[in-house]
C-alpha cells in the first residue's frame, strides 16, 4: 500500500496544478507535465525534497508501534492546513477585510506557489496513509486543527493593521496632452504630506518624470478607496475619495503636495503645449515651419544644455535637437524659400544672435 501512496503523492501536485491551469515554473504551457519530471530542467525537481521527507515518514512508520505515531494524522493534516493557508492571497483578503474593496468572486483565492503545493499534497498523503493504517490521534488534538489557518490569517491581518501606512499602486494613465501622466495610489494613511513625499522619494522612480522620457508632469493621486484602485474607477479617484495630490514637474524637479484633489496640469504647460502657444503668440508671418522653428528658439532661450548627449528631460532634449539639426533646418529653408528670402534671413539673424552655427 505504501508504494501506491508514494506514486499518488508524486502525481497529485501535477494533477492539481494542471486542473487549476497553472503554468510551469520555467514558463512552459502547463504545469502538469513539468511537475512530473524530477530533473533540474523541470519543475518536478522542486518536489523532490518534500517527497523524500514524506516517503521517509511513510516507510519509517510502517512497523512503528510507539505512542507518538498516533499523532501522525493530525500532524500531517496540520501541515496540509498550514501550507494551504500560506498559499492564500493575503493582500486580497486584507483589502476585503479592512478597506472598501469588494472582490469579484471569493475573497479567498490561492496563489500559484508550487513549493507550498508540493508540501500540501505530500502532507495529505502522509495523513491519509496514517489514517488508513489505523493511527488514531486524540480527539482534543483534532480540535486544534482549525486554529492553524485561523492563526495564519489572523497574524497576516494583525501585521497589515500594525505595520504602518499601506501604499498600493493602482496604475497610471496619460492624458490627451503628451507628457502628462496620472498615477493612482491607495493609502490607509490620512493626509500627511511628509509621509506621502517621503514614500515617493524612496526609490519610486516610476513616478519621477525626470527619470521617464515619456512624462514631463506627473500627478500622483492618493486615495482611500481600494475599490477604485482595484477596479480602475479613475473617475472616483479624481473626486471625493482623493485625500492628497502630489505634483511632480521635470523642468525644475519640484515635488509639490496638495490636500485633496488638485489639477497639477492647469498652471504648467508641457513642452508641446508651450511650443504651440509660442508659435501662435510669436507668429513671424513667414510660414508655419518658420513659426515652429522660432518657437523652439524662444523655448530654449536661457536653457543650459548639459554635456551629456542624451537626457530624459523633454525641454533639454528639444533644445539639444534644435542646436544639432540647425544646419539641416537652414538647408531645408534655403531649398524651400531661396537663399535671399526673408525666411532664411530671419532664421540666420535669430540663430546668429544665439550663437548657432551652420557648420
């Protein structure tokens, strides 16, 4: 019988993982085949330690008659309960318990953890073998079995409540204007700008626009609604549930906190917006291409260009590009308008005043 039990113990985690639709540890399509193979290039190799432990216990208990062997069933099923409890998605459970989050389906869901699955199934077969052998644990010891998952969930909940402010990044989206990004973050904290700014400054490079070539101005919205974060209800984040907004601007690397919801984009223009405004307000009357070139010149007045060739700062990147392609721009204008045209004369005059060279 013990050999049949060991065969079932080896097959069970592969069958369970396959039924649950898990992928293999190394990225294969299904975990079923991978978990059956006990070689280093397959996921089954991680099953070997717990399987050998289970096999050792089963084989050692075949002829055992000692008083302690009677506790084998409850001990094995306690390990099973502990392993399954540790596989729970505690973030999902705690969010359901302590926030407004209403998950789709059951709040209790298992994480894809092969190691714990191996331990759980091996413990199940050890316990089943012990029961079939007639090892009888005292009734009072079985009464303690439900305490195992209860203790695991309780400790997780206590840690969630006492480990300090909770922050969970919900996601990001760009507005219709290039360079403007909104990031949503759940927090259990009430408004405290020092706490929020410190959290952002601690290696949160995703939110700092001067480290992101695609963002110039970023609005980080802190909300106390986990439901809005989990379900992507950004219209609610931008309203009554927002407890703080932090605006980040790459041109001066400023981080400016505000209480409640604040429009970070209303008072500052991105490079694209500023170029459009300059082209409209400082029109030369010499053509839209000349207006756009002149807008870039005005935008770059007073901008100090670093020696580095590449940068994630949009304004510096535009100005570096303007200097670099100036000879090509002049050549294009000469070909389009003629070397003695008003357009070329204007461009060369403005460029000379700023020290731009055609070479």
